C-alpha cells in the first residue's frame, strides 16, 4: 500500500487529514524492517484457538462494537488520535 493510500484510509477511519509526508515520517521513525531471528512453532490447538479468537474480534468489529487494529495500523492511530478533538 502506498503512503497516500494510507493517509486516505486514516482520514476515512478517523476523520483526521494527514499528509503523505506525515505518514512517511511516522513510518520511517517507528517501523523496523528487521526480521525476527527465532522461529515460532505453535501447536495446532494453539493455532485453532487463536484463529477462533481472531474471528470473534473481527465479527465484533464488523458489528461496530469495537475498533480492531492490526499491528501495522496501530502506528498510524497513535500518530492521529492525540490530534482528534
């Protein structure tokens, strides 16, 4: 996704207008591009449980009960929310 798309999406979701340059500055400052060194091997039961929990959260978000943010979206929300209001 391009920076302008992120800025537009953020504006639609929060009502806060941010520039493409602001999004780039936040991402450049707060996003690390290093890959994890370890390996996770969750059990099938853990995977199934997490999948059900995520599906329940996504359902609640579709109904408007909660705002569900994925990890990469939280950086932009932390940038925008203090400026709302």
